[in-house]
């Protein structure tokens, strides 16, 4: 009995070697892209959201230093929520598109809300 027949008899599905290399490479690339989105992408978006939140809090009447501290404290929850949402996304491409779109929207808000010195 060959090894493939033994694995099939044991209920273990092993794809052919030529299919494994390409699919393994795609899987590694997808995991890498999602990991980068969940760490570096979420970090960048959290930083942008923290700035916008501090501007909003300052506009609502909070002292600027207190607004920055409050936004920085909130950034920990923002980062955690973003990371979970990114790893929950259907694909890494969707996660990156969502990150880019949100970053553009937050950049526009930051530009509009920035205080004039």
C-alpha cells in the first residue's frame, strides 16, 4: 500500500505536491498581508483617529492638554477594535481597502478641524 493510499484510508486529505507549493505561498502571503494590516495599518489609523479625536474634544470645549490625554487613553481601545476588525475581515485586500478609505476620511477631518495658529 502506498503512502497516499494509507493517508486516504486514514481520512487524511493531502493535496498533490504541485498544488501545495502554490497554495502554501498564497496562504503565507495572505497571512503576512493581514498581519501587516492588523499591526502597522491599525497603528497608523489609530494615530490618525487619535489626532482627530483630540481636535474634536478641544472643539467641544475641553482644554487642549486634557483633550490630547483623553484621546490618547481612548487610542488603546481604538487600536484593539481596529485590529480585531481587520482580522475578522473576509480578506486581507478588504482590510487594506477599508484601512485606506478610513485613513483618507480621517485625514480630511483632521485638515478641517486643525486649529489655526
